[in-house]
C-alpha cells in the first residue's frame, strides 16, 4: 500500500544490488532439484507468484505429511530455563532468557562458552520423530540470540567456535544425515531478528549481507526441504527494521538458490501473500484457512526451549486429537521438543510422542492424517473429526464413542452417497442409514481406542466435468480507472499474481497505479455451491454469471474476500474480475473450493477467454 512506497522501492533495489554485488547467487542446492518455475527477476513485468502451493509438486510432500517435529535448541539451553542474578534473585525463561532476564552480553557469552551438548544423538532424535509418526523435522539453526548451531564462516558466535562442544562435530550435519537415512524430511529455522550481531542496529545492510551469506551456507551445506523463518515483526530492544521489501528480496533470492524450497510466511510479515504457508502459533484454527496453506506450531508443555521446572505436559490424548483435528482442516502440526543442555530429550516429551506414534501406526489409523484433507462435503461433528482421504473415503475419528447399537449422526453439506463403512482395527458391523440432513452411522461393537476410533466411510463421488480451457482474457491499463486503450491484452492461464513492489503485469505497465480486468467464462466441475476466494492488494471486484459476488473497493493491504454462487457442472458462466493497484505492493489471486473441490487457484482448464 501507499505507506513509504517509494522508499521501500529504493530499499529493495538496494538489496537486489547488494545481493548481486556480494556474489550471493547460485543454482539449485542439489543436482536432482527440478525447478517448477524460473526464479523471478526484479522489475516491471515480474510475477513473484512462484506457483500454486495448493497444487504444486514442490509442496506435495508437505501437504501430505501433516505432522512434523520442531526442535528448539541453542546456547540458551545451557541455562535450562533458570538464570540467577548476581544479587541472588532468580529469573526464569527459556529461549528468550537472555533478553527477558536482561543478562549482560559478556556474561551470556561466558555462559554460551560452557555449552556442551555432548549427549546430542541425531539418530535417536530422528528415530523418535519417526516413532511418533512425524514425517519432517524443523530444527533451530539460529534463534533470536544470534547463536549459530553450525560452523558458520560469517562469525565466531556459533557452536563450533564458541562452546565446549567437540570441534569435530556438526549437529546440523548429523541431523541431516540421520534424517536422510531414516526417510524424514529435514528443515531449518532461522531468526531474522538478532540480539547479538551489532550490525543489526548499527549497519543493517551489512547485517543483511551476513544473513544472506549464512542462509547460503545452510542451503548449500544442509539442503533443507523447509526454511522456517521467525523474528520478522516490528519490535525494539533491539529495534527490528525488517520490511516487506526485504521479504520480497529474500524470497526471490532463496528460490534462486533452490527452486524446491518450502518457505513459511514469516520470511516477510506473516500475511496471506507471504511464503508458502501460514504459521498460527499455539493455536488451532477452527476451520480450514482460506487463501493459504497453514501449519500450527505448538509446544508439548509451556516452553519452546528446555526449562527444567516445566512439567506441564499435554496429554497424549490431547496431542493425538490435535493432529487429527488439524489434518481434518487441511493443516499441518509442528510439535516442538526442547532438549536439555546435554542434548537429551526430556522423558515427558519422549513418552507422549511415542504414544502418538502408537495411535498413528495402529489399525491403519494414520489414514486420518497422512494425505488427508478438509472434508467439505460433511459438517464437523460434535463427536470427533472427519477428514477426506484418497480413494473417495472419509476418515471419521470418533472421540466420544456412542456405545454398541447407538448411532453417530453425520450431517452432509452437499449430496452425498455413502456406499460402505468399517471400523479400522475391528471386524464389527457398521450400519449406515440416511437420516434427516445426513446419515446415522451405527457401530455394533465397542471402541477400538479410547483416544479415537476411526470409522472409514466410502462414498460414490460425482463425476467431474473437466474442461479444456486455456485461461481468461486479460487487459492491463497504466491507470487505475480502466481508461483508454489497454497497454496489454493477452490470455492469462490463471489469476495468480504477486507483483509485490517491483513487479507488474508487463514491462509496458508501471509498478504503481495500474489496473487489470480478466474476462471470459468459468466452467465448474461439479454441480455445487462454489466459494470463490480472492487474495488482493489493492482493490478487487468479481462477477459470475452477471452477479457481483466480491467487492472490496477500498484500497487495502493483502486481504482475503469470498463470495458464493451455485453452479451447474459443465456449464460455462461469464466471469469478470476487476483489480486496481494504487501504490506499494500488488497481488491478485483467484481461488475456489466446493464440497467436492479442494481449495486451489482456479485452473486454466476450467477457464475460457472472452
């Protein structure tokens, strides 16, 4: 938007020039990496929308796996959650202990010099993740304290050069090797905010140069599948100058290093247009999230880093139901462990993770999580959760078992024909009978598991009317009033654009004060009520079949708007989308979903030019 837009343009141009000048460029991280799109180049005509994360081959593994391990581990772990001041008073915290307990920098450096995680066992930790049913790991490479958990060449504030740990070991390399050998995806956490590097406040361009160099080390040396950023917010002590323009430059740079990276939205400002997925923290959205993939990151107890006094462990039942609930809403669950100062994982965490893994591995119950998604053709029941699964199945996880011969009611939100039902792990009969607004599902026996018993339902899907379209007619003007002849007319396969600060629809169109209109027809695959969803910055209007279903004409930052309309499969309906960009950032995406249509960018095959 308009705030300091020109300043941000200049700042981003400087960042891009800096990256080029210091030689921080490179190809894909591995020879096997196959880019899904060419990295965007800055300037008019650039579209930073890399692909559609909802359908991209690049994000397929992340969308399927649903359950990961977060590891918070750093120099702060040496204190194990407790700092005793010189006057004898005690201050407690974990990964924020340096800042929140106001530990003098020199003293904190002395504490870090004693850090010796000699008991850190990468093979055991990865095996714990695997036993828990976790399919990927995100480990702290650098938290806000600025301490690097790898032998960075950028500075000596790292585990190799500033600790009592063996100089011959590299924890991240050990974790990467263990993860690869056990078939677990490996990712890394990196904090933008840095309490230790003096350049963060004294010379931010130099700090960014250091940060880019460290990230290149991480990508080149450890080949992470995920980069999980944090510390992007505006704050003080120290003041954080990270801007949306900085986020734009960093996302472009990283995909230049490795086109297959999956990156969270904290690389920028946690908005729906940032990164590949959103990151709700210590909370679970109550419904599927519109416009962006998402992952809930949560703790097993009350802290991220290790705190010796924190024994407030969540129950295995709660944790297992959390991952089931999250998968049934189309999200991922990133569940944290914090090893102690020696590298050992607390037994409270180990026990609960293994309990979760036992549930996921028994009776095929993992079908309610892995590869699952939001079931939009049924309502969420009070007795549990229902997820969609491959093979035209619904996985109904029952938390409150009705008892033999008593029904569970499942409300249908669209025409639904259930053709079969079985209890996973049991040979008992299940009766399915149409009742009121849905079905009564009646098991004949007892629950298989007190945490959740899964009833797998098979249904007959409607036949899709797949189109053969090529996209919509797009017209672009160099003004915001759609005045005069358009500067560019073409067919856009999809409406999926993130022009941000430096991009625009075409070199003939400026980066500020332009408008776009897409026209043609849209052809639904199913006879259903469709929800159209826009992600826009600055204004948007959408008409389907001559009816306006979305209107947000007040200039705005990145925003999600929705409108619904009932459509008939195979029929072509007129569609028109008007968009204007005033100043600052620009983005425009058109997605849809329906009871039988998963959320995604409206595909080209269902769009026809005018």
